[in-house]
């Protein structure tokens, strides 16, 4: 997994969503201007290959090179090579089936890593949009794979539309992109929660993920009157400071130190993981001094009420 560098929001958006399209836009615009003539497409392919190669170098130096960048580079490289070799039949595909080639490239780039058991393309996007603590949870890679398979279906449908009517802009431009923007893009909001409800993941095995993920386990009805700030100070092999804010049936988690916490829990990481997984009794562990608390002790007992069984963090 390639960890993202610290870029500003605009740079992150550019590399994540726009950069890959630059060479593609060059190819389509130049091809269209030349009415998709043989010479015009040849020039468009060379120009797109050069522009996309330059972008890949930039993306690589910034730690933002992704699988679709490589997929489109290969597409333009095959086209440029066909022009150089005088392979007219290959060049004809770029003339008459541009849309189909683009969506087939998207499909193969999404599909091949899944078939080979490699990292799906969705991981690159997920690590740049999800908090770091989620990367190590059992469900992270599983959800990324589900999303990748969903996109394979979307891209395959787009390619099929392009192949069905290769000269009709509605089938090569409008309908495929509607699939992407109206079906593909919104899936990131509804498909992961649906998958996790259908196939509940096991509890994380790190204190960081357990604590930072507690808002997902909140029983909003039980906590509707809760007003609390709870600080966790974790020691051990993976130390860290985390805190929760509960307010009227809502819960947020943060890294660092809370201002004026109502309850502070000092715990080794293995102890809190053991309590969460049911290997340790939380009350007994407290009495035995395996972890300690400061502040409002009654709030510790309420954690079991506020957070659903199976993901609660106290005994």
C-alpha cells in the first residue's frame, strides 16, 4: 500500500480525479478535430502518449501514481507503437472504437488485479479519503475489493454500450458517463455500509481502531441524553492518545488530547483489545489494576449501554 504524501486539498483532488484524464482529453480532442482521420488519430496518439508520460513522471515523483495511470499509458503506448509500425488494423480500432477502448481499458485495469489477487485500484483512492486507523481494520481491504468488483461491472457496461453503437455519441459518451456519475460515484456512500451490514466484519485487533471506530457502534437511542468527553491514553507496543465526544445521540472520535475530559482511561493496548474481544472482564481488569481511570467512574459503566454489544469497550 502506497501511503499518500501530505498534499493540499486541490493537489489531492487533481492527482486523484483529474490527472489521469489529461492525456485522454488530448487524444479525444485532437482526434475529433481531425474528424478521426488516419493522420489525425496518429498525431493524437503520439501527443496523448507524450502528455500522459509526462503526467506519470509527475505523479510518480509525488507518490500519486495509480493503476489507471499505468492502464492508459499502456493504451496510448500500443496506439503509438501501432502508428510507428504501420499496423493499420490496430490504428483503425483507435479511429472507430475510441470509446470502447477507453472503457475496456478501465475494465481491465480494475479487473486484472482482482483476478491476480493483487491490490485493487480502490485501495489507492480509499487511503487518500479514509482516516489512517481504518487501513488496518479487517474490513478495509474487503470493502475495497467489493467496490472494485462493482466498478468492473460499471466499466463493462460502459464498454458494451460503446461497442454496440460505436459512432453514436449517446452510446459512446453520454450513456457510459451517466453510468459512471449516476451509478458508480454514489456507490461509495451506500455500498460499503450495505456490505458491512450484510457481512459484519470481525472486531479490529488494535486499540486505535477499536477506539476510533466506536462511533460506528454507538446506540444512538441509548446515548440520546449523553454529554461526555472521554479520553483514552493507550500505552504498550502501539501507544497513542484518542478521545470521544458524545452529544445528544451522536459520537465523534479524534486523535490527540481532549480539552477537559470527563473521563480518562489509561490502558495498555493489549488490555483494551482483550476487553473488547471478551478475553478479559473489564471490571475485573480494573480491580486488578490492569488499567486505571480518572474522573467520572459512573461514565465507564455507561459505555456498555451507549455502545452496542460485540463492539463495546468495557466490561
